[in-house]
C-alpha cells in the first residue's frame, strides 16, 4: 500500500495517477489531511504515509515521509494554489514526476502524461501550424515525454488529419452497435460480456430491444450524415446467421447508408466465425472485419480462457479472405501472463504469415473488473511482462507488412506504462478508431454497455451510457432511449 496525504483536496487524481504509473503493482490511496485524521476507515493506513503534499498560497511542497527527499516550487506569478489551474497542475506534476524519477532511477515513456489521448495534444500543435517535429518537441518540453513516444504521437496526429479529411464533423455522426455476448469471458476482459451458453435463448429478446432503440435513435439523427458504423461487443459473430441478417437489415432499414466510409464488424473470436456467417456479412455493406487472436501461443490462449487454438485463428482468417474481405484487422495484446519478448516475436511471425491489412497492438490494461486482477494477486505482478522492447518488436513487424501507425491511445493501469497503437496499410486504417479517440464527431451508441458521445458546437462533449447488464437493458429499454433524447445527440 502506498499512501499520499494532501493538506487540501487538490490534484488528488493527478497524484494518484503518477504514483500508480511508477508503482503499478501497489494499491495507491491519496487522502486529505482531514480524512487521514478524522475518518476511522483511513487512520490505520495514514499512520505511515509514503508522501505528503502541502499546498500553501504560493508554494507547493512535496516530501517523502522516510526523509529521502523534499522539494518545493513557487506558483507562477499571478496564480495561487488556493484554486485549481492548468499551470499549477502542470507544475505540481513536473515536481512529483522528477522526485519519483530520481527516487526510482528511471523515467516513464510518456513522462507525466496521465490522459488517454496524447495525440490530441500533438494535434493542437499541428493545428497551430507547427510541423510534426515541433509538435514532438512540445510534448518533450511540456510533458516530459520521451523523444520516441513524442515523435510517434506527432506522426500519428498528422496521419489522422489526412485520414479524416473527408469526415462530416458538423453534420455527421458515427454509429456503434454493441452485441454483448461471447463464447467465454477472457481473463483480462472488463467489457460488457455475457456467456452465450447462458443467454442463447434470450438473444432474440436482446435483438427485439435493440430494434426498438435503433428505430427511436434513427429518428433523433434524421437529416445527419452517417460516416462510419462499428459493430462491437462482446463478440458480434456469436449471433447465428439469421440473427446477423436481422441485425444488418435493421440497420439498413433505419439508417442512411449511402455515405458510409467504413463499416466494421468485430469477429474477434475465431471460434465464432463460420462460412455461413461470413456470407451474410459480405452480402451487406461491411467493409472491414476484425479477427483477433490476442496471442499465437497455445498455452496463453488456454490460460486467458480463449477456448480456441492457433490453428483455428489461421482457419478463420483464411475463411475471411475466401469470403472476399480485403480489409482484415488482427488484434494482439502485449503483457499477457507469463509471455516473454520471445513469445511476442513468435506471435508476430505467425501474423506476418497471414498478412492482415491492419494490426492493433494493445498493452494489457489491468482492470479491477477483470479476473486478471485476481490472477495477479495469486501469481504475483512479475508474471506481467510488457516492455518497450515488446512494442518495438510489434512496430518492426508492422513495418515489414507495409503498415504505418495511424492511431494511438492509452488506458489507466496499462502495463509497462505504454500504449495501444493501430497500424495499417495505406487506405486500410480504421476510421472509427480514430474518431472515438479524437472526440470531434458525435458517436451514437446502441446496445447494452454502450456509451453515446455528443460533440456540440464549440467542442463541448456530453455522454449518455446504457446499462451494462443485459437483463436490466431489456427491462429498461425505454429509459435508455429517453437518456439519448435528454442528451440531445441529434442536435450536437
């Protein structure tokens, strides 16, 4: 347990995030002095704090409680630590980062950045007329990002601008449809996912509720241009061919499809893909399909609860090619339990043989809602091995396949304090993936566990979430629809 105590309730999230970045295996608590003294729940852990942070009017002081270091910084002229401010927050983060880096004798690849969208910062520099190199220098100077990550972020931001040049930002939107069923639940998963074996007889009920939401939501968006469609989950291809046909027919009935630039379906689990299902998918307007092995190591597949083999991945990919798909994505996860850099290299060798059109490289995110957290508690944090070397192996493999990085995002509690990167061949980038990160276009999201995002003129963003539990979604579909009406997404 690592405990930090602040004298007033200021920048607790930032302090927590940086401590967690340096000590990912530790449970981190950031308490106010009042909580530490008066709340019986925290009095015991507050007796031996790791760090104390004291905000005076114009000075912030950070002290390691073992006596190993104390540093202070003055507030910029005309500001005060009595209230929040961007300059003050950055100053405090830089001070804490420097202290932790000196203490641990290491830096973090993303410096003091704790947000999930570093490319948005680089994008702002580009919009000011700076070059990618200048945008990278801004990230290094202002956020202590390593030179390699800073340049990667700036180059991706530049590609995003080019890819999104024809998107209808003001009068357009994208559509997400969630199918929350899976053959099994993976060890690392925290997404809305329900075992198909328990829900097989209720899938049509789910589609009934989804149809009601589709019909209502399409009216809200009448007159708007639909740019991209993404069917995710869960695993959408757990649906039977007739159910897939019903879903696609509903979307085509209620939404304008003539201007769609991309239509993606996650066929993530190879054990859910059949020739019959692919024939249905190909008969509609789907342009992009994702077949996700996560790893090509048999032992890891069994460990993480994916009940398919490496050969099934190969077979599913071949079925997609035979069905005529010329834009196939594959996902892998780095940092899976017990995997080494050699395992990552072998996975990439197998993927290169298949030659997908895009590759999404995820760093394992250690989510509290997943069974992975229990695994780590039992096996130890050392079983999770993700390094910059793993990321470089993936980057080099993508380059050999003629791919360039086109989108990037980070997550809380991401292994190695690294990132997720999408690579693609020219013309094969996942447009929806960029839009969900850039937050410049409204996303209409339907189905259990989905989150709609309304982007209003001036850049204001508001969200409306659907309940995650399928049974609750079925019972409260009218409320889910009303939430979207209150959000005003059709007016965004």
